[in-house]
């Protein structure tokens, strides 16, 4: 049995585990007030070309979305996301739990359209009743998206422009940032994204770490600065890890010798091979997406046949007889695993 | 200048003000623990044919939606409403503030469709990831709806059936219940509605009272019983009126000699006359609705002309050159006001 | 049977009811966007000598405490109050419901001590772990207090000084402001209080209105300005009254010809007479307080005897055989009622 | 420089790291739906002698307190804790953030007194205004406490009896459970505690794990059963770890061959040696406590001298010239470190 079920099913990249083993003789202060975190942050600042960035490490993606959105969205406002966005669908209401509505736009292969965002905001402010409604207070997008697609630099800049025109920060969920930025055809670098977004995170959980998300506040102006006493807000959400140095050690390893992006690229390489095979064999790709998530519309017999040998992810029913399934590679996927999958297709 | 802007622009029906003036010589205990509230509740129970009903008086509609939905929806769940539903659009995020997501279905002239509710729930529970999503935990509909339409008995029963099959209470927002139940063609009585819904409220603010909504828990089984310590939850939401006897006095007046429904009917009679005039003059009614809210699609010159003499409500832009406006009658609308409006059309 | 149970047991001062009856022929816009509210606000601004004040009308006291504290306290912070403070004891957790901790200081006959506030804050910021604790973010006091006592101008100024030194607004709950400011020996006027506090409210519910609290943001600097989109926050808390003009009309009446303070003074006059009688007859006053709430420690036989003819408020058990009871006068208490009570003592 | 600053400054026990390294070749399903979690849970159930226990793994202590308290406390209620309790002091308001008040009792060397709890509840329910107050809805204690003390079996049973009499679950925070149960003089075993508490957790973060707390619902009756859809509530709080198998692997290692208690005992052994040395040298122990946290009242010169060579924890100022400092041993403290510290005293 092989598994292409998701990208968080293996503990961690060996270099990450080694980094932790290596520090196990030492004692460190708690809550991220340690030199390893400082070193990791310095490397991330450099990788982002953001020397003033304010960086905080959190444990997981839903947690990060909840903490950051709650902290940067005004109390009278909600967060704008596409309907398929993770906080809108798959976070058990974590955003609403923190008091904010998720305001939704249609998605286009998982992506937000800047013009639609503009139209939404213009309509909102033109409505004479808007004081009785939820203000758009923050823009959330993810890179790569729920459907594996990526934003071009121009697309993200356009969204940021609209967000800023309506006085909103742009928050980029980078749970799969590594996969997004190393995708074939992606025209954005990490410094590009760091220049465009006000706050974003570099996902570790799905790209080589045991766990961990590095939240980066660009800190170039008031809008992109970390909220006052952000550490206290993290704690208040139950999200402050006691042994913060474990997060530092992991990101230190991932941002040494470009490990993060090197292993991210592997997932895309394997996915590209699988996509080519699917196309060659006449399968229907549900979305055109260049990253590690492949959505494919399958009929029941094909699913039954495949699932005898490979674990896939369920996405949603397409129609009575077809289902969208997800084939997900990761930093850890081997050539052999990909070969076996292709042979089974 | 006449006004058809909304149904809450006059202080109160004279009988309501008289009722308060009459009790002003007496002193009453606070927080609704007084004999006037008891008397009003008894009358409402009788009008509902619900001798066991548990009744609580609140001040306003958004407040009531927030308090009731929060109290009857499990913590891991959201409330299902149509997209146009008041809590989803015009309550400034009061539901999300209390921690619950509003799960939306399409609306059909403002109404929920039982089959779509069923499909939504079936899809939810069939999704292997549903533990990571927001459970549907309560069904919210309004009678009449945001667009002035009404549910038939069969429609509401079908929604209740689906709600109960998925272990949800059905909550009916009756901010305009008087207008809904007295509409031409409505086949439901108050006892019918009281038999179908698990909890609902009888709106006073828009039907003759200064303020006040009477929340009725049918209390026929566990699902329709008031939550434990509901009074404490009301207080916790800042929604407990110190002088509860003011609410009792108003509802006592409204439920004496059928005043509530008599004055509600007036709004529909006036609206029917306006609708007939609009049709006769070739106007485009945006919705077919039999209650006191008339939505009409107008061009700019017509709006400009009308607004010289009459205050209307803005609804939304229909297209570049047309706008949906609302003409709203109320319990207080006089024949003369209606005549003047018709003459202006 | 006479009642000295509380100060919110009569509907309203006749002038207030008249004011509402007088406007019942007219139609007004909703949500406080009407000329009556404007007129009432102008009168309040003048009475406060705060021409720039930003004023909002809410319905009740707990609601006002919840909305204002939530709006002016940073998300990582709590509100500092004395242990006996209303939000800490008698609001069913409304402050915590909105996400903020009530940080408590000891009370001195219901009052906060500026030096203890200073010590609390100094200790907090000196604690190396304070980022893991709840920041003091707002100071709450009431005037008069839960025990009927009043702050002197110097005392309140000292509290404001400390609050400002630690970057906190001072919020004064004035549910009984009329009784506080007209008490014998009180050296503060409304303009004094308006100059010292950053935000406060003028309680109507307990001083002549049917309901209503006028929240005054002094608006003299950033700290005392109303939060952005405060109306939306009010709505979000379910606290925006549809017929806001009812609030305007009541406060317009109360701030015409000094009615508010004239009727407030009556309560203190009656209470002073009762206090004199109690002292003359050898009763034990629990607190030395000059306002309309008299706390007296009684033994069981006395309570039983009194309660045959007069309704009193229960406060708390003092010891095995004694109980603290409250005798509460109001704007509506008559000389005859006071005479009858004194005769019974 | 040696450190006795806290018990979470080393990454993890080698056996824990080995366990993770060993599973790194395999792929596992996410969110704790894996066989390693199942195995760990089976071992914990056996160690607790609770074959029906419902076990959930969370990441950290504040998070666990927030999630569990929010899930088991009714919406109209708060959690009762001693004033020095962690959720009341050092969780940045995480409990209030989730909407619940922390109701406090005095502490006795960090412990709750059952009689005082009883008195608190009796007084609450005897108060005629208790519907306007926060109901006591859950009892929180920790074992060991903030001051390193432990409950005897009789003390904990007495607290459970009172809690149950007032319809509250007893929740035991076991962040330092290992240190509490292996302390000299502790008369409770894990099965004892599991029989008395309704829900508790076994702290991993401070006892050998990298992170992780095992929440155990005793599941012997309705009161001790896990709330419905508890996994969804965990997710909603942002507390569901994607790679749940990491938690399973750590607890599997800790509950193999009694590792958890064996290493916990080491901390107490080292602490006992330090305590003996302190007493021998005439130091003032602030509390009599038998676990890994030693509180000692020191003057400034002594602190300055010690801090040249050893990192201690700051607790609080005792008076002008003295400070309470914490000496904290852990599962990892070596004989050599203890020797060095003793030599420095």
C-alpha cells in the first residue's frame, strides 16, 4: 500500500529531526525567547529580503489562521476569502469562534479575483446600510490554494492594491508556500511575496517540519506591523508553544542551504510526472494546477481499483457516478512511489 | 413629505402607550418577574395554543436572533439560513460575534427550500472530513422573509421535518410575524406555526410596540424546551431589560382583543392597494410578496421624482440604470398616506 | 405594602412618557439617525460642557458596560474594577462573554483606591512574566458605587491619573450618576466628571427614564474618542435599538430644565430622611453613603416585622443572625412613602 | 552556567526522540486517526485502570485548559479555581477569551479547600440574585499545584464530592501530574486520580515529551464523558495537530515500561536533595512542597550571587528586600547539576 493521501503524513525531514536531536543536550528558555529562534528568524528575514520583519512561530495552520486573522482584523470587521478558502470550509468555524465573519467571494480554480474583491468592497461601501453589516477588514488568500493553483505576481499585486485601497491588510496563508513558489511557471519569489503581502506564513507542517508555521509581519508600515502584544494574543488563543526552541530548530534547519525550497520542489517534480501520466492515459484533471495537489475526476470502478493499492484523498462528489479525488505528493515522495502510482493508473 | 421607509418609524400604537401610562402609578419587581409579564405570557400561550410554552421577552430583533441562536446551537455547530437572511447580512456579525458560523443556502424570493436543506445536510454528513467543518446545528427562517414573502404551512413543515431529521431545532424569526400570518393567501395560523417551530418569536417592534420581541419555546420536547438558565444567558448577552414589566405591558396590550393581528392586517391591506396601483401603472415588482414590504425595480428618474415627496427604502442596485427600492407599510399607515402615495406613482 | 426594593420599579417620570406620547404622530428614521436624538445630544453636550463629545444611546446598564468595555479595552487586556463592581458580580459574566477578564482590586466601601490601582499596575509591569498575563487595559469605576458611595473629585482625578499613566482609559459607569452627583457632600459636577473621565454614561433607567443610558465619549484626545465604527460594534452586540428616537425623546426630556438632576436629588433627600431616622432609632448602617441606596444590618425579627409592610432588597448575610438589607429610594419616592417607612422602623 | 529555571527547557527524553525517529519511514493518517495513537491510548487506559476512558491528545497546557474548560463548562457558567491557579493568572486570559469567567477561591499553599468550595456554592445558590451572576459550572484544580504542593486522596475526593453535589465535573490539570504522583508522601496513584476526577490530563510537555498533553475523560457517566464532537471543538480552537501521530508516538514511549513515572521521580529525588541542602543551610522555604518546584525566599545579595552561576525562576517580591525565587528540577536534571547547585547555595 502506498499513500498519496496528503502532505503531512510523515514525521519530518531527517535534517529536521537531526537538528532537534543535536540540541537535546542543552537547556533553553521557554516560549521562543532562545537563540535558536533568533537564528532561524534571521535566516528567514534574509530569505524574505525583509530585514525588519517581525517573525513569530506557531504550531499549525488553522491555529495560525485563527490567531493572525483575529489579531489583524478590526473587531467590527470580517475577513474576505474565497468560498473554497480553508478558513471558510475546513477549520470547524475557528474564525467565527474568534468573533469574525468570513466574507466570501467566488473562487476561480481556488483563487480570488482582484476585480471581484474591488466590486465587493465598492458595493459594500455604497450600501447605505453598511454600518449594519460586517465590514471587510482583512483579505485572506492562500499560496498555493486549496486546489493547488498559484497566484502570479501580477494577480497578487492587484489583490494587494485593492486591499490597501480599502484599508485592509493582505494576509497570505502559506501552509503550502514552498510548493507554490517552486511550481513550474510560478513567477514569484519569496522576496516578491514578502514585498506584496502585509503578513504571511511559511508553512512547515506540510514542507518538511514535524509542525510549525513561521508568521512573517513585513513590518514596513503600520498596516504590516505585528499587533501590539502579539505574543500575549498568541498565548490567549492557547497557541504559544512552551518549548519554542523546537520551532526555531526546525525552521533553522529548513532555512539552511535552501532546504525548504529544495524539498518543496521535489513534491512538484513528482506531481508533474503524475500529471503527465494522467494526461497521457486520458484522465480528466479537475483543475489545471502546477503544485503538489492533483485533483482528478474519477469514476467509481477506477477509484475502487486504485484504492486497493494506494491511499488517495476524497475531495467531493462530481456527479452521480464521478468523484473528485486528490493525489497529493510531498517533500518526501520518492521516485519509486511515483513510479508505482503511475504504473497503477 | 410622507414616509414608506420602514415599519419601525412610529413610537407605538396608542393602546400600547396607554397601557404603559396606566401602570405608571405602580411599582413592579424587575427583570420580568412581575404579574404583568405573567398575564401577557398567559395570553400569548393561549393565542399560540401552547399551554406549556416557555416565554421570554427581549428588546430587539438582532438581539433576539443572537441570544436564541447562541443558546440553542451546539458549540461545534452553526446556524443554517438563506443567504439573504437577516443574521447573514444585516446584523453586523452578531451571530459570529457569539461564536457561530452562518451556513448559507440559496434563497428563493427570500425563502429556504426544504429539499436544498436536506441536500446540504446529507452532503455534510457524507463528507469524510465533516468533523473538520461546521456542523449544521440550528435552522433559521423568518416569517415573513426579508423580501416580504411567506411560507406555506406545507413548506414550513417540510423544513421542520428535515431539521428534526438532522437533530436541529427550527427557529422562526417573527420580527414581522404579524404581517406574515395576516397576508392574503397565507394558510398558516399562529397555532399552526407554534406547532411546527421549536422556538420562534412574535415581533413587537415592527407591529405596534415601542420595542419588544416575545420569544416562545414550544416546550413540547427536549428540542423545543428553553435552554437551562436561559435568563442568565440573556443577561450575559446584555439583553435583560431592567424594567421587564414594560415588555409585559406592551404584549399584554397587543394580545388583548386580537390587537396585534388587527393592526398587522392593516399594513397588508395598505400594501395590497399599493401593489394593485403599481401593477396597474406598469411598474415592475421585484418579488411576488403579499406582506407589508413591496420591492419594486425603478429607474433613476422615477426614483428622483418620487423621493421629492416620499421617503422610500434603498434595497440594492439592479443594474446600471435601475435600483430596487422598498415601499414599506406598517400597522400605522393610514388610508390617506396610501392615497397620497398612489397619486404620486 | 410599600416598596423600597430598587430604583427601577416605576415605568418613567410623567414628563418622559409625555415626551413619547407627543412624538407619536410623527415618523422618524431608525437607529438614532433622527433629529430628536440630535437635540438630546446637544443638550447633554452642553450639560457636560463637552462641545466635542461623541454620544451614543444604549438601552441598559449591563449592555452598556459590555459594549463599552469591549470596545475600549485592547484584545490582549482586561478591565480593572473593584471586587464589588457590577461587571464583576452581577452581570452574569457579560464582560468575560465578550472575551475580557475583570481584574479586581479590593474595594473600600465600594470604591477603588488610586494608590492600589497604581500598585497593581506597577507590580504587573514589573513581573517578568507579564506577557503571559492579562494586561490592565481599562479602568472601570461607578458613580455612585454598588454601595451607594461617591468619589470626590480628587479621588477620581487620582484614579484617572494612574489610568492614563498606564495608557488606560477611565470608564465611569453612571447608571446612578444622577444620585451620585446630587448627593450631599459630593464635590463634583457633571462637567467635572466629564473632564476627568474618558468615557462615561448618564444612566436613564434608574433616574426617570423607561430605559436608556447615554454613553459620552469625551473626545478630547485619542484615548477618549469613540472607537471606529462604534455603531457597528453596538449592532454586533445586539444592542442597537431600532427606534432610537425613543431614547432621544427620553433624554431630551430629562435634560430639559434640569429634570434629570432635580428628580435625582429627590431620591437623596428621601434617603437622607430615612438615614436620619435609622440613626435616631439606633440601627446599624452598613456603609456611610450619601445616595439613594441605604445598606443596613438587621436581625431576623426586624426583617420579618418590616417585610410585612415594605419590600426591601436582600444584600447578603452578615453573620448567623444578621443580614444586610438595602433600602432604596428613587426619583419617584414620595414624602408619604418615606413617612410610612420611617413610621415602621 | 547551570539552569534550574523550569521543567520545559530540554527538548525531550531520548526515548521519545527515538520513538519519533523510528516512525519516520512510515506514512500515517492525520489528526490522530492512526494506530500509534490507538496504541498509546490503550496503554494510558491501562495505566489509569479506566478501560472505557476517552482520550484525546493536545499540544500544550494553556491550550488544554482552554479547550477542556470551554467544552465541559455550561455557557452560563464559569470555572472555579484557586486564585493562584494557572488559568487565573498565567494564561493571558485564555479562559475569558473562550467566554467563561474564572471564579476564584483562596488558595492554601496553592490548593483548593473542599469546605470553602462548598461554602462558595452554598452562598451562590442561596443568593436571591444568583440568576444574574456566573454559575459555578466546573471545578479546576492542578496536581501538582502552582506552588508544587499535592493533594491527598482524601482532599481530592472531598473536592469531587462537593463538585458533584453541585452538578459540576472535576477537572484536574496534570501538566505536572508525574511530579505530583511520584512525590514523597503522595498517597494517590494514577488509578486513584482517574477514579476521582471526571476529566484530567497527563502532562507530557514538562515530563519528557517535546510537547503533548493526554486528556482523559473517565467516561464512567454523563458527567465524565467527552462532550459530543469534541474533536470538532478541538479544531475550532485551533488545537488539532495535523500530525497527531507525533503525539501518539511520544505518549506510547512514555507509557512503555513506566518511563513517564520513572523519569518524573528523578525530578523529585533531585528536588528533595536540594530541599535538604537548603534547610541545612538555613534558607527559608516559602512553601512546604514535595515536588520538583522549590520556592525559596531570598535576599537580594543571595540572588545576585546565585545568578552568576545558575538560572532561577522569578516568582514574586516578598517584601522590600526579599524575593521568592523558584528552583525547578525536571526529569532531565542530573546528579551533577544538583551537586553543583548545592555547592553554590
